């Protein structure tokens, strides 16, 4: 029997002698009994077995070729940033970086996890490998104490590695499927085009695209295992029955593919497709792989029907147009958009959420829905004809494309993302089959022409891919490209605006946020995705307005309008605590404290999220404290206990209790509260402020030395806590430790040269030292004035406004001497600051006006901005503009005066004057690039406006 088999093999080897070398491919290296025709000659003896290692080295060489091509083409993205979903999936995914092992994803609780809604553990395990390598070799996310963003190099490199491996598997699979013909050139062309095709840049350059490159690897590996097992003999010797080990290998690969991305669910159909290709290629009867099919289908039911369904991979999205029929007609048209992207990838974008494919409301609405379906039926009919004529590649490729694209067609399972280039990563393989089938229709001449076309198109495809990769370098470049490619894409406009805001380009960010709102606002009905981006764009616009001092009122009006909108979950935004909290902050900025209190109380009644309710409740407590309503303030503080869930919040609550006790001069209870706050927050938190307050309480209790010792201990660990430095300097002065006090104050002024408190203390220190040296007989009027001003400032800092006011009034009553000019100016500044703290804008303006009336031109800069701000708060924008302009003409200068004048001119809608002031600001020397960038977009907008008004 063995001899007969040997003879058969000899016959087959002889009859295909010319193909013996081309028959081998990368998948042949695992044969237990290498074929004689595949073995090299040993010692000059014909027919001697070829070394297996030669086959393996050839496999390594082929893979090295694809890897080298992939790195040379995609190497530029290795220095690219994390963009879009990479932030939440990787950078902000604490479990990924803090877990010591690789089991965090398998056993993770997804009930409240927006990062890992879908069960894709294989992808996250691959991320974990990158994270460990990054921490070890590149730094970031707590590696060696580094708290910054991680380096994305390893994450990008692994994507490139998988993409190269996929191209290699495509090459091996096509050679196997081609049977006895096995043209290396054809297989290499398909694999090469797959590798360099521009439409695949999203899956490879985008770190979050790991799901695509990963699932396709195991998808193709499973198919290759099956095909190898079926073609384990010579090409024309028939197909080998499938063994149990093959079924197990195929099923495992399929399961891993599905656990990488759910789109792998089409694998059983691909098994049937490759069986059809193999059977027709060898003239054998079609024999469905029932064992492998049964195993993969059972696996599919377990994974998709169980775990994946519970994770809601569709995100509870609805059908296109609200019905299955509408989604069907829309999908028919969308399929041709995918075909167009494959053959003409000229306008690629990260985002297709705009109306690139308007929803079909019926077969003829629009009419292209019916035309698209008819075109699909025509190409399917062509596939049937091709099957009958023996063109299996074309016959199988056409229907396979629609099957592979079905998971993202919105018909099988609707999901929020309607259209994306990454969805073509797997279906493009079917289109390559279709192209190969069309080429085979023209025989050898068609193959020659096809090779020529490939040679011509390859450089174009590579160039386009290379250019497209530039968009993936940074988030700003990516979204800028998207807005240029599709200006009507609202999500791209919002995302670009958000990125511009993060880089400080606020004027330009506002333009794109406005554009996003304008695109979505006219829609009578918005789906959850559209509504989400509409609300985010509107919220960003409010934030940008709030960042501009003269648009805070506008921001508040807009946020009140936004309350009438519905959230994506169907709830009215007037019940959204986060939005109400932003409204409360705007009301506080506008000094509408009573309204802010009412808003805070609404937040507290909502109760969720607890962190927001906690902050709102503390504001209510502070509001009552400022009104001297002690009972209401205490009730509000105690009401915050129910919302304090973290150590930081419990520490803040104890700190607030301390402030409450201070207002009643209950120093002992205040000290206990501050001590509790410092202990609760721990050594890794911000405990130094609580220790500083505890020291001040000790001083009030008559224990100054104990207070000084506590501050020295605090400063040994947190030497840059300047309030502690200041308080310790006061205690040292009181204890006649003048040198120690001076050392601390000089150090503080070195870090904060404009600190008025430190300056006043140094002046008082000089007076004390002079008195101790006998150089002063008694406190002169000038000394008393200096002392009272310093006392007033101390009380302002301690929020003891009544005592500060008393000190200021005493200082104002002192006789005005010739040597008091500088001190008088200081007094007026102190009076103005005291009035501003009490939001008494008229009184503050009067104080600053006194300063300006007595100061020299150079001295007036100390009060000029404060005076203008008081006039603006009083609604006297025109007066502020006119008076500050007059001071400018007088020669008064301040680094920000021209900028403020520009803002006032904008508020008065005087574009030409505003442009002049902003240009004067930019002409100043010593401005940083960031300071220039803060007004450059405004200048450009004003230039366009002035030019248009002509």
C-alpha cells in the first residue's frame, strides 16, 4: 500500500515537474512529511528530501518583505499622537495602566463603563502589552513617576505589525486558493495593493483601529488553516477531508477574531466561499465543511448571542430613517459608496456622519434607492453567469462583498456610526476577488494588462496613502482635514473646534462650533448621535463665550436656552445637574449670587451626579456664610455629608466646617476640623492648606510657638506653599525673629514679586527693626498709616471684611503728610480692593479714581485696569472706553491696557477702533507667543470685518 502511494506521488511529481518550485508557498512550512518536489537536492542526489528549514526561511523572507514595506510606508505614524477615541480607550483608561497583569479586561465590570461597552478583550489585551512596553521603555502614565501622556510608539508599531501580517496572510491564502496555477505575481499584487490601499489608513494609523487589523488576522488565519488542511496534497490530487484538529484550530481562530471585533461574525460564510473556490478550482464536487461550520456557528451563538448582546454593541441606536425598510433602501445606496471608496479613494475623511448618504424614506425617496437595488441585482446576476462559466473568483467575490459588509449595513444590527472607511477593511478582500475574476475573463492578455495597471497604480496609491497619513499625525490635522473634505459634517466641525480650544485658538474654535450648531439646529428630528454632537457643540460655544469677559452674559443666555433641549436619553436638560452647575458658575461670575443659590439648590434636589451635588451644596453653605446666616450655613454643610463619597470630598467638607467655625470665632472647633481635613486627605493630597489654617487657629488660641512649629513642619514638605510662608513671617515678626521673617518674605517675593502682602510686611519689618534699634521715638503718622494698610490687607486675605473696613477707615482719617504720597496711593488701592470684594462697584470705582487723580503718569498703571473693570461692571462700557483712551493719550501704559481697550471697543461694536487697539497690543515688546496667539484670531476676524465694511 505504501509503495502504491509512493508511486502515485512519483507520478504526480513528474507530471507537474515544471511547477514544483512555484507550488510552494508560505503556508507549506508546517508539513509533517514534506513533498519530494518541495525538497532540495542533498549531496547531488536527485529526489533527496529538501530541508524543512529552507521552507521556513522562505516564509520568514516573505513576511519580512511585507513588514518592511509596511514600516516604510506607515513609519511616519510612529510619531503620531493619540487621537479621537484613543484618548478614552487608552490614555484615560486607568485600568489599562494601573493593572499589574492582563486579566483586567476579562473580568472587568462593564455596567458603568463607557470605554469598554463592547466585549473586545483581545484588543484590550494587545493594548496591555503596549502599555507595559511603553512604561518600561518609553515613559508615561506613572512609569518612573511620569504623570504625562504615554508615548504612542509601541501602540502604532503593533498596528503596523498586524497590518503587515494580514497582507502576508492574504498573499499565502490567494496562492493556496489559486490551486495548480498559483501565480506568485497575482498573489503578490493583491497582497501588495491590500497593504498600500489608502482606504486602509484609518484601520492602521488610528490606534483604536486595532480592532480591525487584529480581528482580520485571526479571521484570515482561520481560513488559511482550513485551506491548508484541504490542499495538503499536490494541487491536482484532490481535496483532503477535514480532521478534528483542523476544526478546533479554525474555531479557536474564529472565536479570537470575534472577541477582537464583532464584524468577524461573517466567518462561516467565508468558509463556504473558500470551499467553493477550492472545489471549482480542482473540478471536485462542492462539499460543505459541516464540521467547521457547526463549530463556528455554535461559537458565534455563544459569543454574540450571550456576551456581546448583553453589552449592547449597537448602543441602542435606531434604524436609518426609523424603520427597517428605510434602512434597507439606504443601505443599498451606501454599498455603492463603499465600492466608490475602494476604486476611487480621493476624498477620505475620518468622519462620514454628515448627510453624505441621506436617509431613504422609500424606494423612490430618493429615486437612487431603487436604482441602487437594481444595480445590485444586476451584479448578482453577473455573478450567477460567471459561476456557470467557471469564473469562480467573480462568482464568489460579488455576493461575498455584500455578506462581509452586512454587519455594518445597518440592516442586521443598527448602530450609531453609519459609515466609515474602517468598515471596508474586511470587505475589500471580496472586491479584490471580483477584480481578479474580471481579469481572468480576459485570459493571459488580461493578466498582463492587470499587472501593468498594478504597476501604474501602485505608486499613486502609495503616494495617496503617504499624504493621508499626514492627517493622522495630530488630532488638529485630522479634524481640519475632515472639515475641509466635508464642510457640512457637523461632528467634524465640533471635533475641530474642540481641538482648537484645547490649543488656545479660541476665536477660530468659536467659528467652527458655531458652524456645527448651525448645521444641526435646522433639523426637526435628530437621532441620538446628531443630538449628542449638537449639544456638545452648543456647550462648547457657551464655554468659549464664557472665557471672554465681555460675553459672559451671552453665555448665560445661551445656557438658559439650552435648558429647553432634550438630552440623548430623552430627558430635558433643565434636569441635567452638570449643565446647571455650569449655569451656576456663570451666575457667580456675573455676581448674581441669589440666582446662583437657587440654581445650586436645584442641583442638590437632583442629587446626581453626587460630586456635582456636593459642590453645589458647599456653595449654598458659602452663600449663607456671606449673609451671616449661621444656622442655614451649618444646615447646608451638614447636608453635603450625603454627597461626600471620596476622601478629597470628606476633607473639603471638614475644611468648610473649619471656615464656618472661624466666622463664629470658635477657634478650637475650627482647629479640630482643619486637622481632620489634613488627616483625611492624606500625605498624597493637598493637605498643606488645612495645616496652614490649623496654625492660624493655634495662633488665635494663644499658642503662637506651636503654630510656628506646625508651619515649619508644613514648609519642610511643601516649601512653595506661600500662605504658610506669609503667616510664619508674621509669627516670626511678633516673636522678634526679624531675620527669619525677612528670609521668608524675600523668598516669597522672589517667586511672587507683585505680592502686596509680602511688600507690606517687609515695610513693617523695617519699621520694627528701626524702632528696636532706637531710630524711631514713636510711631509717626506715616508709620501708623503703613501699619493700618498692612492690617487691612491681612484682614482682606483672611476674609474678615469688617475688620479690614475698620482699618481702612482709620487710615483715611489720619493726617495727610508730605511723606505719605506712596502710602496714600496704596490706601486707595486697598479701598478699591475691599469694595470689589463686596461687589460695591461704585465705591470701588471712586477709590480707583482717587488713586488716578493723585498718581503720576507712571503710577497710574497700578489702578488703570481695575478702574476700567469697575466701569464695565457698572454697564458703563462707553465711559470706560473713553476714559481709558484719554489715559492712554496721557501716556499711561500697562501691558494689557491696549488689549482691554480692544475688548471694550468690540463690546461697543467699533470694529475699526478695536482692530487698532489689538494691533497696538501686538506691537508691544516682550509678548510671549501664547499672548500673541490669544488675540491673533480676533485681529484676523476684525480685519475681515473692517475690509467688508470698507
